[in-house]
C-alpha cells in the first residue's frame, strides 16, 4: 500500500476497500452492526440523544491529543453533558490527497483508544478524498447516539445558592493548540485537556439527584458557556475570580499575548450546576477521577429573576462578564 | 521575585487599600465639595482599572477619566483608512499588531480584507516582520507602525534590522504618537479640569520620571507614575488624592521597580537615530504639532508612505464620538451609539475595538450590573 | 497604552534571551537592556525586554503598601 492517500482511495474501488480493511477495520474492529449500508442497532427503551460535530483542528497532533482523540471525546461529551449515556458513534473523514498514511493510522488508532475508554462503539463510517488544497489535511465529522437512562427535565429548576462547579483547570486546550502552532513563538508545557467525560459525569449524577445542568465549555470558554446558561434560563450566576482554577502555564501565555483564560477553549472540562446541599458530594466524587482531580466550586446562582453572569474580583467588586466578541488576537495595548 | 510581584494582587493588601482610597477621597469631598478628578492617560490603565473593579468601586468617590492613551483609538480615521487601503495592492504582506485587525475603516477592516484573501499577518513580535521579508523576496512587506513611546523603540529596531540586512522589500507605515504633546494640548485647551494625571507606567520606562517635570513647572499639576496591578493602581490613586487634598503639585514615581529617573536611553537613542518629530493628526483633536515621529529622509527607502501612493480620502462620517471620549470631554455612555449600534462585536469607532479603549472597557466591565 | 509582562530570563544570548512567564517561554530581544543577567526579571513589550525589574524597589513597594494598610487601622488619615 502506498505511503500517502491519493484520490483513488476515495473512489470506492479496490484501494478504498484496502484502506477500510487496513486502517479502519484494524482499529475499530468489524462490528456485526456495520456490515450493511447502514448500521443496524437495537432500539432502547426511553429516549435517544443524537449530536454531531465536525473537527478541523490545526495542528492535527498537539500536546495531549490529536484530532482523532478530539473527534471522539468532543461528541461523547456533548451526549454526556446532556444526561445521555453515549453508545454509538459514526465518523466521516474528508482527507486531502497526499496525506501521510502513517498519520492517518495514528489518528484512527487514537479514535479507537478513546472510544474504548469511553465505552462507545464506532458503527458506521465514510471516507472521501479531495484534491490537494481541497481541505487542510484532514477533517473528521462524528455523530453520536446515546440513550437517556432517566427522565431529565428539559427546563432545570435553579435555586438561589446552587453551586457552580468546574471539573478542572481552564484554558489548557486553547493554549496547547496555540503554542503548538508555533506561529506566535511561545512555548509551553501545557497539554490539551481533551478527554471523554462520560464516566466522570455519570459519577456526578449518581451521587446527586439535584444536578441542575451540565455543559462543556468548549469554544468561547467558560464565560461564553455560562453567559448562555444564565441568559437561557434567566438566572444570575456569580463567579469568584480567585476560586477559578487556572494553570500557571496558561496564565503566563495569556499574560504575554493579552488573552483572557476565561474565554479559551476547553475540551475535557464540564460545568456542573448542582444544589448547594449536594455540591461537596459531587466535588468529592469527580475529584477521584484524573479528569476531575482539579475540580472546584467557582461560584453560585445568586438570583433566579435576571439572566446575567457576574464575577467578583479579588478586590471584592462585582462586574458583568459577556460573550467573547470576535476572535482573540495578540495585542500590544 | 514572583512572590513579591504576586503581592500586588493580594486581597489582604488591596481590599484595605481600596477602603483607604475611599476614605481619603471622602475627606477631599468634605474639604472641596466635589470629587477629585484624575485622568488615567494610558489605555492599559483604563483596562486594568475596570477589570480589577477599581473603577466601579471608586465611582462615587473619585472621577477617573480615560485619556488619549490607546494608540488605536487616537489614530485619525484617514490614517486608518490608508493603512487598510495598503492591503489592496498586489504582492503585499501587511504585518500588524492584533489591535489593528478589527478597527473599522470607512469601507472595510483588515480582518475583512484577510477574509477576502489578502495577506494580513498578526505578529506578536514586530521583529518577525524582518524574517517574513527575507523569506518572501518577491513580496512587499509593510509593517503598520502604531504606538506610543513604549512601542516606537521597537519600530526603530525594525529599521535597524532592515538597514543591516539591506532589505529592499520592507517598509513601515508610521503613525506614532508622543505623550507629552497631547498632555500639553489637553492642559492648554482647558476643556477638562483635572486634579492630576495617573501617568503611564510602561511609556515611562522609556521616558523616565524627569520627563514629566513640565507638568509641575509649566502647569502646576501633579502626576503619579503607576504600575498596572491592583495594589500599584490603588497606591498611585491614593497618592494623587493626597496631593490634591494638600494642594500640592508634584511628580511621584510610584513604579520605581521598573521606571528610572532618566528612562531607557538605549531605547531613546535608537528612536532618535531613525525617526524625527512630525505633526500628527489625532482623532477628534486634529493635528498637534510635533506630536509624533516619522522616518528620517535618510531612510526614506523604508517609509511606506513614500513608497506607496495611497490617496487619502475623506472618511465616512458617523455619529461616533470617540474623539471627545479620548480627551475626556464625555464618558462613553454619553455617545448615542454606545452599546446600541456600536458594540465590541460590531464596533463603529476604535474606542470600542481596542481592548484598552474606553468604550470597550466601559461596555465589557462597567455595563449591566444590577 | 502598552501591555508589559514581567518575565524571568532563563537563557541569555548576545541580542536575545529566552524568558519564562509562569511556565510559558518565549524569545525576547534584549538590546534595550544590555546589562541584563540570567535570573533577572524584565518587563516584556511586543517581544522586547524594555526594563529590568529592580527587586529591592519591588520589595519596598510591598512594604509601603503593608504600612499603608496597617497605619489605616491605627491613625487618623490626614
């Protein structure tokens, strides 16, 4: 087999078959479900949850992960924070002609590893090869299917005093990506946090029946996700700036570039809003797992009549936080 | 050392310091029946005061006016339009600080031009532009040179590198600003009554404490050179209140760990070698004599203004009042566009774009409490 | 006006140095602070070190703030 992907790998013929056998089946296994044009999977009792996401990260390999790992964990997390148990994934690849086969194999293996860790099966897939310049190396789309194991309320009932928990340090993924691109000349030991969170979130919901909402603060960071929660449900959330866990390496890179860590992307963090009585229980439960070891309570629901996000600065002054407006750019002033 | 530096945001220090400033300001109010009024000249101060919450906490005690110290905000619309226009030519790479990308021109912003396929690169270190010029001999590399005295030496360094390497495809579009002329303009115009200036810490690294003696000698007004962390800012505001209460005019260097009496002569010498004073147009003010620096005629080959024929057109008129805001005549909230037609997402004036612009700081940090 | 970040010199060359800011590293020019030494803290602006942080003065500032805070509790302020 040639060392790079060419257009013939995507034309449905011999090379396509070879690619599927040598790369995808080898890594993902050959499931009974996948032998037809569509995957046939049993219907479960209750409701199913479906989500889809496309991954176009650059670089494809970064400290702490790869586009493959991310494509699994990102979709698994979208299911998990919705209260669903992730079961099946499908994946679609768009590959640029000339892409190294070796890299493709590594990426696919990363996907298989992360899927195994998360306990999900890859049941359907598709590969397209585009001409050089038609895409940037490799894009992956994954669709996730999960089941809702218990009735979850569609409108959570927040109460004043509810704890706002973050499962770990913020901005790791954003800084890992930025520094691994290398174009800003900043080096950092910070690794991406990208990881599937379904096991951790199952633990959280197992110890508390009063989890109001769970979200993963990906693009736009903590602030953007919390502003959405606050506005969507008309609650005021007040954060305590000093309580928010941020790695020194992230802080340092942000200082140099004039970035704000609260707006940086995370790929392995969850926000959990839970009744105050259960806050400590949830913290204790998730801290036992590596992906939740740095979890902290970072704020509270302080009002249920006005949708806004506030932060109390170390000086004891409250100010409002807003969505990220436009991309962050390194600045001198 | 890191531990010493961290003390500047230690709540045990900064919370009582804030109360101290409030108490002193209250004493001032009792004596003079008004709030003391200071101008923070530097945009990074505006940003830091609002982000830490100092500005909000002191609202009823001290009036802090944001001054003309955000390089993007004070740049005249014609200059901004010209810089964006530069990206229109063929075989050009525009290099810029991130700050310039979203500044609205009369027609487009650089961000929009990049989306259309123009080669516009955001640099963290301007010296990277030299390498880009070496790597792309067929292209013209143009650096958009904005900034005050902190940044200008770095532009001079670019000149030195370009000269050393005899680059023929590199030039700078200079539209730099100097602190002293604009302070003098403000004081002479008499449009804003001030009790003192919170002086820019990082500009002062280059200029030195002695540079500000004209404030006391010629205008009998105080200035305190301040750092950017909460304790540094509170300490300096407290000193300004004290001076105003005592009726004393004095320059205090309250950032002595990095600012010296004489400033950084290596930086100033390099500036003097390549640049000379020129008249500069300031947004909302107009031209102030000798308020900027431009490339000396001996180095004209690096002067993008001479190299490229950009026709300056009459800028599009808007209701934006950035011009009055940067000289402290009105607060951002008094502009009819503020928070309505003009937001950080869809800015109309530069004060809303730059992170340190007064409008952006007011919108992001002061708005929506209650 | 200008973002300036305290950073520690961890590697020094003729015209440039590697600085560390709490675990993130970058290259900076040191042409404006020729006397800088390994281990010094500098203020970095746009990729150049523009000032060396004087540790003695930095300490004195902290002492002054602490005094200010302590005095507030014991004396009338004017």
